[in-house]
């Protein structure tokens, strides 16, 4: 029996969602065999009610939080028995004429190929929902697309990645969006000038590109499309919406209608994963969960009252700049606009990008709205993003033949779409880590296998080798000052 998700409409009966916010809704039931139970999130949000203004920011935001913390169950649509975490059809369980299992299909829950979690907050929870995760919450990136599924955590099958915090993601997405627009505008002028090598620049960050045949064929620290992708440690996801749509399908088997039900590439199939539930996540649901993540508090600096510690933090910031950390971990960049605007026009196919896809722009001022502390206001309508990143990919790996080579960040064997560069494999390139929450989001490194900030610094090779060596040359007192400064950069729980 097929069941459809309840759609929140302005004309329906008012009930309460799991956060207590009032929504318009109708009754919803599980399929008959589960009728004694109930879905965890009985309501879905209709994008039309967001567009019309029938729902307030708080109602949209509360619904997004409900989706993020909910432990989805079968009635919600949890599970994807006939699809991969990459969104493709997979083999279903089949047997030979002798009754032997030929293909196992998808396992209900599986730590490697997933579904591997019931709630987004199952991994994103330190120091609060939306935050980072412990090593135990690591994700095996790329395994989700395998068919048949894999039980192996070998680096030949997947990339083991630690959970990053989502606080400050609204400003980060908008910063990447503005950078993408600036880089693409500059590339147009470069193409008009003819084939050759050029340096583009945005927000004080340089990107070298090569143009051949009137097209960008190679780019340093960014894909050739010149879209800054600020999510995933490899820098491969454009927006919170794309991130959430990917993750919902990958980790929970919750499928967004914009990618499946309404997607011609998927045959307009209302139950693409054949789990018996249609419209598992509406366009409005995905707008709400994107808005909630975008409004999460901006990480900030927490200064203790102790005068001695204050002095250590001040001195540590000077050391940070002196040894060159700030060249990649840029202390601040300026946003031209204070607004977060959903959706992202650079979103790929299958992720809502414009009114033509059914999701007109919805915006809010990140300096005035959302969890506190909020984004810092700049002059003339600008905003200051103190994220300590340049949103560019870098290589922190020494050459293998170098004496005492550091290759801690070089343990991945699958490139996840990262192009080779300057004769070095794409597996060695990672997005510059945002440090504005480093003080309370341990562990460190893309695998989360480094327990201290000092270890993370000492494992820098390649482009970070000079700064790492400069750190080693500092006195223990100055090293402690630097680490104390970094520990002051934190997420402040609500």
C-alpha cells in the first residue's frame, strides 16, 4: 500500500509539530500493518505556503529543526530498499532456481554503505544539534553509491570522513556564492582575451586558471566550473540544500521530491525507492531544513575573564599571523550582502535552484535573524565572516621521496571528483578547514583521528609545511599561546 506524506497547507486543521510550533495540517496515518505506531514528523511543509507568506520565519525554522533532530521511522519513509545512497536504482534481492541468494540488494541499515543513521543530529551534535561529531560518527563517503553494498571500510572502497559542524553555514554558503559570481565574471574577460593562463581573485583569494579553446580546462584549488563548493571536506557540495538532499537520501533513505518524485531523469516516480511512502520530503521541507541550518549561530571567540589567559590569546593570535597560518586560514572575509537567500542558483540538477524549479527566493538578514551570536555587521550593508578559511582546496602532503615527509592527510585513495593538479593526485586536495569553531569541535583532521590541535598543526606538509615548521621553531610558550588562541574560537550553545 502506498502512503503519502501529509502536506501542510494554510487551509488545514492546526496541530503542533514536535517543537510545539503551530502548523496547519490534516491527520496522517502509518500503513495498516503499522497502524499502532505513528510517523515521527507527521507534517510536511508546502512550498506554496512559504511563498505566500502564510508561514512565519519561526514556523519555517521550527519545522526545519524538527526535521534535523527527528529519528525518522518507516512511516516517515526511512529506508531505501531499491536505491543507492547516490540516488540510483539498485539490485533487489534475487535468488537462483535452486534458492540461493544471488543479490542481497540493500540491507535495512548498514554502517558502511548506509542507511547508517536515523537523525541528522545523530552525527551533528557537538556541542549541540547542528554541531560536529565524534570519530564514531564517521561517514564512509562514496560507499553509499556501491551496488552491491560493501561491508568493508577499506580506503579502496570509501573515504572515512569526520562530521563537520554546520554552525555559520549560512554565511559560508553566501560567501562562496559571491566568490563564484566574481570568479565567473572575471573568467568571461579572460576568455575574451584569448587562451592562456590567468589569475582570478575574489575576497583576497587567488585562483590560477588555464583557458584553452575558449574554455577553462584547469583551475587551482577549485573545479573548472569556478563554483566555490564550501561543503564536504573535499569541497564538492555547493549549498546547504544540496548537502541536505544528499544526506537525507544517503544516511536515512528519506528522499526529496525535487530530486526523485518531480525529476524527469528519475521518471517522475513518486516512490522511487519503492518503500511504500510517497513525497517523503517536499520542496517546502527541504527549504525549511536549509533555512534552519543557515540560521544556526555564528561561531565566535570566547574570551575568559582570567587576565593571564586573555594575554595568551592575544599573543597566540600574533603568532598565528606571524608563522603564516593566516595565508590560508584567512581571519576574515567580507560579504557584500547580509542576506541569506534560498535557494542557491548554482545548485545542480535535482536540487531546487530557482522559481522555475518550484522554489522562489526566500531570504532573511543573517545579522538580525536566527540564533545568536549572529553574523557581524560591516559598513554599508556588508557583513564580516571570521571563519578562518579561504574556501580553496590545498595540498598538505609532502612528496613521498622527501626526507621525513609528512603525509598524514594523504591516506585517501578515491578522489571524489577532485581533479589531479600539477602532477599530484586529486585525493590529496582538501578545502581549507574553517577554524572559527575549532575550540570545541574535536577531533581533528578529515578522519577525526587527531585528538589535539597541536597534532593537527604538526601533520601539515605540502603547502602548509612552511607554517608547520615555523610553529616547531617557536618556543613552547608561544606554541601554547597559539593553541590557547585557537581554543578560544568556539560554537556557543544556545
